[in-house]
């Protein structure tokens, strides 16, 4: 006779239960085996799914695009935009009314209604141009004179 402890008996029960579960799983797998499926089920449906999803080709997975409706009703949005434009115009009028007393009348000009749309040609001050030209010529002359003096060796070179 063989002496068996209670702990070993429990271990044997666990092993037997595990083997029974493995056998049941094997039976389920055999029933659901893809190679035994018919009517487009099994491997055929798996490959169809891969090809339709784009995973079996070089183009990668299928990308879902959000397609908007062909036509949307924008009447409400247009009304809101019109109201905002009206409010902005009212704000501009209020601002002009507030600023008129602060600015001398000589500087206040009505907006141009011509094709120029408020663009004005700026004319340079002729005296300013003459002064700038004289300064540049003077600098050029002094640089030329310094160069000639250095070339002749009469003046020490500047550092």
C-alpha cells in the first residue's frame, strides 16, 4: 500500500481538473476550427476582413473619413453674423462720436469715398532730402580723402 497525504490528494485533483479544462478547450477549438468551416466562414472570412480593412496590402490600415452632409442649413449662422456686423458698426459710430471732441477739427477728415479708399501719397520734405544727400556726399568725400592720404603715406592708418 502507498501512503498519500491530503495535500498531495488536493494537488492531484487540481491537475485532473486542469487536464479536463484543456480537453474541453481542445474540443471547442476543433468544432470552431477555421479549416472545417463552410459557406465563406473560417479562413475565407478572415482574409476577406484583412483585405477589406487594407491590412493585407501595402497601403496600410483603412482610414475612416468623416464625411459632412452635402448641404447644411446656415440661416441661423448667417443671422448671427449679420447681428455681429450691425453691433460692430454701432460700436464704431459710438467711438467716433466720443473721439470727435478730443481731436482738433483740422485733423478730422471724413473717410474718402473715392477709389483710393483712404490711401494717400506721402510727399517727402525736400529740405530733408537735400540735407541727407549733403551728409552722404560729405562722408564719401572724407572717406575718399582718408584713403588717398593713406595711399600716399602721409597719414597714419586708423584703427
